C-alpha cells in the first residue's frame, strides 16, 4: 500500500486528483497499478468507437449516393476525359501535352 505522502506518478493517484474519486468512485488504477483488465476495456472502447464511426460513415455515404447529383463516383466520360479537365476545365498538372477528348469520340 502507498501512503498519502507518496507522490509517484501512478495512475490511481493521478485519477484521484479530481477529488471525486473517493469511496465508491475510487478506481483501481491502470497498467502501472497492475490492473491489467483496464487495457482490455480500452481496446474494447477503441474497437467500439471505430465500428460506430465506420458504420455511421457507410450509412451517410450510402444515403448520399441515392441523391441525384451527389454520386460518389465520377461519370465514365469524366474519367476518360480526365477529372481535372472535367471538373476544373483545365489541367492542374501539365507534365504532358494537354489535349481534349471530343465527347463524340467516346
């Protein structure tokens, strides 16, 4: 056990600095205090957060794709012509000789 004069940086001591972690609210500490199950809680929280964000993003993107004009992919003609030319009307990177593809040739 540690006495009240021990100021070493342990996680149970740091968590108790808020003044609310006393009595029934006292935590067991974390990795430093050999409370190994805390690491499992944190990994589970990370996985749950990732799954929630990924699932929510997929739902939003699916709904966006159903709205006309908000498709997630460019048209085939825009891909052949080049996205710079189709969206901006010019070439952003001209490392090659710019040319226009006539829509009648596609």
